[in-house]
């Protein structure tokens, strides 16, 4: 049977959302062949806890006709579809089963999987609670609630990995970049041997057009070693990957693989998805010099974030309007100034935030009251974020940040000097220096623009497809800053001047 090199992804948004809800992104055959070659060496039975359309079964049959295969999946339709296509036969055992909540009652010497990539916000609270219990039983504590289903899939599989057994999982990079990652991998490293980590160059991605970076984890249920094999794959469909996996992670003079012997402690400290670094102990981080907050989440940009024309049309007074910036692509370069806002206004882009805080409804102008009633008719008070506010139209508050940070972008993640005095929405982070001193702010600005500082964003950000990274507020505060830059600027860490930037969420 001929198998596709890559899964054809739907172009329609609705169909893509269905795919994300199920987390079903099929493994290409050139990757599946390699993963099976690694786990199958010491076992006559291969277990796939998320069998899907059976790509790992097909890979096993290329390798061996004798070895047995057991696969389970929670989705009966996908199993039926695979059987109708003639993928599964009498030589394998396939079962409809929930791997996390109803796992097999046995251990396995060989486990291979591409677990469903379902992010935490797509999971019900009931499911999250069950996952937390599973985590507590395994670790004696719980992981941060932002861990997705794929994380618990990995934990459950490790619990079922027999002594001297092998596991190969292909997973998104957030497995070792999320806020839960350090705790998770420290637990894994104490109990298992992390033999190999395989990353992929952008042009070698196993999942083109999917906004995530894939990583293969190779784990052996044996005593941990002090080093791991850390690999970057440079070309799709390279036969060297299977050769490397089949030969116990050894290969002579590879052309398509970069293989490094990496210190485990360094890898865990820097992050398994990130390039090795000789110096990973930094004296300074951004938190020594500034505090970071998210931009304002309105809950309904179409209602609260207005163009000048719309604000005039509904007659909102100027004292209830704040200059604001909403999209990363609305700012070209590293500065937002009056010229930036003027250009956005010419293009008809929103630049004004409708900001009500503390005003009595009965004292508001009639036009404002009318506009609020319009929002109620649209059902805005029932929206998840807005429903937590009292009253529903009360807006979050940020003081004007001297710097913005565009925290999600494709090779365009950057610090921005806020010379226009705008309030940013959630496409940006607010960076508040600990001092109001102009020289301090200017010196910090030059440090944040330095190529070394920008390069260090990879150490604290989550990596996504096509070179995109995302940096959350607390992660940005952990951004390492080169001591050389601090010394050259004559900058010293200072305590936050709370009166300078009052950073409450609600006024």
C-alpha cells in the first residue's frame, strides 16, 4: 500500500478546528520507519497507544513480518476508516480504548506513538481533573494546568514501559518548553534514560504547514547516563534517520544529520528543544531591570477597539478614549510613534481604546449609554472574559509602558520603543523599567536591541513552525542578559519603583 509522505491538511478553518480538537496529525512514513526501527530491536511486540490510521503498523511490516503489533485509539471512526482501507489485517490487534483513563493492564518493551496534540484550553475541566490525578499518582505532585493531553500521554506510556524497554514519541516542542517542562523532564531524567532527542530544521519539518516544531524523544527504561545524543535533521525523507535509529544511535559521517553528544544537565537547564550552550548560567535576567505584563485583553475588540471614524459616529467623548495599538503587524520596525498612528488612521485601522472605569452609568452621556446597551444586545456580557467584570464594560488598566514586546511572530519577535504613548492590547507585552531615570531607560533600550539579547529569546520562548517563537510574561522576565552589556552600560539592578508604573489589572 502506498502511503503519503505528509498529511494533506484542510484549508478551511472549520475543518482545521475539527482537526485541532482531535489532535490528529499523521506521522509521515519516513519518520515512522525510523521510530519503529529504534523500539523494535529488543521486543517481539510493538505497542502504539494512539494508533490512528496505523502508520507505525505499516512501518513495522516493512521491518518485520513476524513481530506482533497492538494498537489502541479512542476514535472508533478512524480505526474503521483504516480497516476499510486495508491497513490493518489479522496479524495485529486493534482496540478502541481510552489510553489515559483506561490503559492496558500490562507493561511493554516497545512503545511508539504520535500522541494527540490537544492543547489545554480544548480540554474540559473534568478531563483536566482526571489528568491531574494521574499526574499526582505518578509524580507525587501535579503539573501546571497548561499541560496538554500529549504530556499525559507521555507520562502514561512511561508508566507502562517495562524494564529495559524502549519508547519513541514524536511530540511538539512545547513538551520541553512549556511552564511545566522543567518539572516534567527532571522527573523523567530521575527514572529513565533519555537516550536521544531529535529536532528538525525548518526545511526538514515532518509536519509542513502546521504551526508547531516536532521533536522525537527516545527513552530507555534503564539507568540514566550523563550525556544524550542530540540531533538536528536537515532534510526530509533522509534514509540516514532510519539508519541512525537502527544502529543504536550511531552513524558514520552523516550528511543530513547533525549529531552532538550533549551533557544531560546542560540540556535540561537550557531546554531539550534548544541548541546546546556552553554558558547557560547567566548573572542577569530582564527581571533585574524591568517588570513585564500582558497587554490589555478587551474580550471584544470589535466593540472596545475603535477607529476614529467609528468613535465619532457613536459620539464617544475623548476622555473615554485612549490611544492604543492592537496588532503586531501594525508596527513596522522597533518604534511606534505619532507617524505610526497617523498611518494606521489613514488605513482605517483601530487606534482608540474605549475605556470605562468607575464612571456611574447614570452619569454617562446618553450616547455612551446607548452604545453600552448595543453591546448588551450583542451578548457581550456573557462572553467568558467579559463576564468576570463588574460591570461588564469595565476595562482593564495599564499605565503607558516605555517598551512593548511583540511576543508572537515569525522571525519578527522584538522589543519596541513606545514613543507614541499607546496602550497595547494582547498582541504585545508591556515592559516597565524599574527606574524612571531617562538615562536608565535609554541604556536598557540599547541592551534590549543588542543581537545577543535578541538571540537569547530562543532560551525562554516556545518555538512554533516556520521560525515563530512565543514568549510569555514570566518567561520574558527570565530573559538572560549578557553581563558584558550590563557592564558596558554601567547599569545596576534596582528595586522596582512601584509609584512609577502602577500595574494593577483593574482600576
